[in-house]
C-alpha cells in the first residue's frame, strides 16, 4: 500500500494521514486492539480517506474502515470453529480471533446482512 507505520504514546489508538501516507498506532495496546486498529487504519489508507469535517461523511468513512478491518481479520471458517469451541460466547470468540468485540460485531452484522461472501475475501 505504500504506507509507513509508526508508533505514538498517548492519545488516540490510531490515526492515518493520507497526505503523508502514515499510519500510527498507540504503544501499549493489547494484541486484539493493535490488530483491529491497524486493520481499521489500513482501511482508511485503502480508500484514501481524509477527514471532511462533515460528521455524516466522516462517520461513513469510519464505518467503511471498520468493515474493511472486519473483512481483513475475520474469515467465516475461523469464526465458525471459534463459535463452536466457545459455544457462541461472543467475548470469547473475539478474544480467540484476536479482534476487538466491536470488530466482531461489525463482521457479524455484515455476515447476517449477506454482505460477506468468498468473492469479497478474494478482493482484499
């Protein structure tokens, strides 16, 4: 993607600067938080997102980045195996898949709406 990764202390869990093509993640996050934040910021990089100052459009960018991250980090086979093992306990599934509970929820919404399919995964 041509994006440089860096780390920062304090502040937001992560951010993306499209003009400089930099993703920064906060030090000290759990592996689930780090992976989820990095994948979310990669979504912004993929789409070339820049803040617009318009709450509606900025929120749409955030949702799209969350969906990108959920697609990137969770696949149906791993979810199914984890769901069986953890008897559908969502916090345990998220921990097992090393993603945040928020991203697992996003993935499940996409799955239930029929927006996930094998072609979607092939295009990432």
